[in-house]
């Protein structure tokens, strides 16, 4: 996939990456309220067949992280809702901490 293509280029092979899984409110609505299964397309037979938000987010994060082939590569995932100012503040602080730690 696109994430794996970028994450595994020579430029980024050993680089820590930050993955933003944005629009968590829409994801929660579609999965938990509207009960749209993660494998509605039939393309993801390994997707959980539950409507549990946390299980769905964990599966989605893992789908991205497993595309990263670097033995020393770290991928930090953050679930966000960009319009939620308190959420974005927490994410920005986490990113700042990650960047400073890697510097």
C-alpha cells in the first residue's frame, strides 16, 4: 500500500513515523452506531467482525504498522478528531515529545 511504499523507501527506512488516524468521530459513528462492518468491501477478511471501536482502531493501526519493514522503525499512531481542540492539543504535545526525544 501507499503507507508501506513511503515508509520503506531508503529515505524513511530507519525514520520514526507518526501516523494520524483522523476523523475518529466518523469512524466511531460508522462502526458503532450505523454498524457498518470493517470488511464491508470484502477486501479485509482479517478484519474483526465486531462493532467494537477499540478493536477496530487497533486492527487499523496494525494494518499500517505491519507495512513498515524496518527493524529499527518506530511508528507512533494517534487517533484524532481534528475539529476537537482538546484532542489536537494532546496529539500536538505527544508529537512534540516524540520529535524532541528522537532529536
